[in-house]
C-alpha cells in the first residue's frame, strides 16, 4: 500500500490537516505513528484505513480486508455487544454462526464475556473499548489493521492480549499501523515510525532497535549525483551511514523504487542482507 502526495482538509481553501504525505505500508509490517494531540494522527489513520478520502494525492494498493479501531467508539448503537460483533463479523465475510462464535470468543479473550448480551450504551468505557478492539480483530489476517489509541481504557490483561495479537497478525502478513500514547508500547517491534507535526509526516527521530526485533534487514549501497542529498521521507525510515542505507527487509522494495524514481535518480550499487552480529 502506498500514499503519494496525500493531503486532507475539510473544505476547499480550509487549513490542511495533513499534506504531501508519502508513505509505504508493506504487508507484514508494523508501523507506529507519533505526534502531539491535534497533530493529524487520527486523520492519517483514517486515510490509511479508507474511512476518509484524500483531498489531494492518491492511495494505491490498499488490501481488500481492512479493520479499524477508532479513537472514539460510537457506543450508542442499537446492539448488544454480541449482536454488534456478529454484524461486524458478517461485514468481514463470516457466516452468521461463525461471526457469532468469533465475536463471543474475542469478548472472552479480552475479559468481556459476561457482557455479551449487554446493550452497547450500558457498557463501561473499558468494556466498550474491548468491543471496539474485538470488532477489528474479527477481520482475517493478511489485510490492514489500523489502531488509533486502541489500548486506551483496556485493563493490563486485555492490553497484553492485544499486544500478542498484533505481533501474531504481523507475522501472518497483516500490515498494522498504530497510534498509542505509551511510548513503550510494542517497544523494539515496529519496522518503521513516523512523526506527524505541522501537517507533515516524516520518518521518526525515535531510534528503532531492529536487532532487538530480530527482523531481517538489508543494506543498500547507493550512489547519487555529486553533492546531492538523499531524498526525504524514504520508505521504512532507513538508517543512513553516508550512502549505506539499512532498512527492514519488508521495506526494501519500496526503498529501491523510491531511490530509482527520485529526481535525480540514485544508482543502486549493492543490496545485501545484514547479519545479526553486524555491529552497525
């Protein structure tokens, strides 16, 4: 999935919430979005999930299966918790019986099983959040999962369930993009992180410990025109040591494409896997 020159504003001539966003979201990757309150993080996630449409630019390659946990769950819906999850399971392609079973299973896993027959409007904030998380996890692996402060309001046990499930979904090929107020959430696991500030989305300055993740990496040696600087916003937020770029392997194709199609284009001298014992 790729965002190219994407911008969003509520009306023509109005202020941009985000603009000129260039972002790759490969399958099987975990991407964290950082930013202050009101910076546009939620708007970016809604664009990625297909809830909002860009005012400018384009988004290509979005998986057919997309699931989304909003920052604010609309609890005042005319369903019980189990009834809502059954309906959402049907949206994700499950037969009614399978959708009902899956919904109740996720409620149990998240510690909300006793509230299956409770109307949504009568649930506590924490239980409502568990329903919000459960409806997204009904989607089959291999698509796109966007989580906007999904951990907020959950108890420690259900937060741990969500942590494990995100890791499992990524391993199964799901692209997961998330926002969370806890800077230690899934620490060491994201393949890339981006900061949202002033309407712009940039590779994050937060150091990602790729070795701790144990995820495969590649090193790309490049050569550009004399005096040229590397392009901004390269996919995967690669670590640059001169003209040697190290990036998670899942982002390598997008990185090579960005370098080869840059103006001026960059020459790729070599692409090699990084061994775990490599100190750099």
